[in-house]
């Protein structure tokens, strides 16, 4: 493969794309977190072969998929996962809601660090739980966990900590000492740790991703980890993810709630085939993707520093999402100003970060350059 597969992907406008078809024609979308790149060739070939079969009936989760996932986790993170720990889901959003219902009771509280992915913010209220939002701290140009504030915020009603790792939208790849501080907090206060690690494979810096339960093996009885091939291999439309739940009692509670809403043992036939092909054969493509994303990230960082006075961004260690601080621009509605200049970004307010914008740079470099120039117009 060459960079051309990232420089010239298929066009998406007019394909019922949630990302490209939401806004008026001609708008460049840098908002929702999917990539504009074609998925790995092995995935495309596997889906074509499955489509050729012609019968698309109910599909169980095959052992070959669980084996592929376990091999991926072992090879990439040295995490030895028992296949019985896996609970498959149609996506991480439903999983977050199920976790809130399974591990908390009415009027109990769910803690998280903000700003954060909107479905994390919304899940507690949807399940009749209270949200305890604790703001991250910006220190010397780098976001850090608000450990003292987290400790102070815990109450007897706090039962669940939803932890975004790596963090969306802050772009932090949390390190072992930070993870240990989080897990210590959970042990001290008898909290279940729900670690959303959907961006785990997308670390751009030389800081390896360490799953929270690997950083602290004592966490096995109080942890649930969400992962999926969707961000890594650009498969969100296939709608498949999974939870890793080592503790038998936690797994029983989660499945008991989930079984009231969905059949966890069935998945879309294309989701199963695509996910397995990605985990088995997508490694080379992923390595090239990460190199391309690093180049895009560096371009965004240089452009913001040199050409967007009044705007700043912190270094993106992981994900393909830049978090722009535009409070210094004096704009009443920064996201609206961007749209008027023909570029769509995510409004930071939906992440509990008013005055910020989230910028998805997982696109061809030519599109990225044009989008940055439109941002300059919007902020000029």
C-alpha cells in the first residue's frame, strides 16, 4: 500500500453519509468522528465475498471472531483475554447506557472527567442516574486528570466512573501512573470503572496504550472495558463493538440488563465478517494510517500556531481529533462562524467545553489544507 489510499479515497457526498450529507453541499465536514479513508483492503474483500453468498440471515458470533479479537489484544497490549469475558454490542453508545443501568441504581451517580464524548455525558440521565462531571486541568500546555477534585467529588451515591482512555476530545494518552491513580480511587471508594478504550489503537505518540485493567490487575472484579474495530479500521457503519468484563458477577449483571433490550449473541452478518478481517489482516494498513494521521496532526498544529491568532490547541497524543480553544477570538457562536465559512466542526459545548471546537483531521491532506484555510477565513 501507499499513501495514495489515504490521499485519494472514494467520495462520500451523496452516499447517505451522516458526516458528509448533514450540511449544505460544498461544506467540508470535520465534525463527527469517522474517517474519510477506505477501510483495509482485506475488509473490503471479505465483505464482497460475504455479499456474493446472497443470503444475509441472522448471524451468531463465531469463535473465529473472538479468537481474532483475543489475538489482537494479546499482540498489541499483552492482554490475555479469556473469550468468555467478551460481550458483543451494536456499539459503544448502547454499552455506556447499559453500564449505567447495570452498575448503578436510581438516583445514584456516575462520575466522569470533562470535556468528554457526548454519549458519556448523556447516558446517566437517560437511565435516571446523576452525572458528576469533574473538569480536567490544563497545566503547562497539557491536560491532566483532576485527581484532587475527583477525590473531593465522590459521595456515597457515586457508584460508577466512566473513564475515556485515550481521551476524546482532549487527545490524551493516559500513562501508567495516571491510570494507577484512577484505579486506586476506584478501590478506595468501591467504584466500578467503565473504561471507554475505543481509540486505543490510535495512539500517535511513543506512549503505548495500556488498558486500565492491565495497569492494575486487581481491577478485574470491578472493571468493564469497551472496545471496537470502528474507529481503528473505519467501520462505524457496521455497528459492532464489545465489552471485556473479566469479573463473573459484573458480567452477569451487565448481560442481565442487556438481555432485556437486545440479543447479545447475534450480530449483523457483515459486521462479523468485517470485524474479523480487520483484526486478522488490518495491521499493515493500520501502521500506514497512523503515519498518515501523524502528518495530518502535525499540519494542524503548525497551522493553528502560525495562522490562527487567538486560537490554540494542545498536542494530540492519540485519536484523530484536535481540541481547539477559540475563546480568545470573541465569537458569539464559533461553530456557526465555521459553517458560514463552509466548514463544519463539533461545538465544544456538547462536550461540556464551551468556547472550544473539535476538529476531525482524518481526511486527505488536500481536504485538510482547504479546511484549515476556510477556518482562517472564519476566524479572520
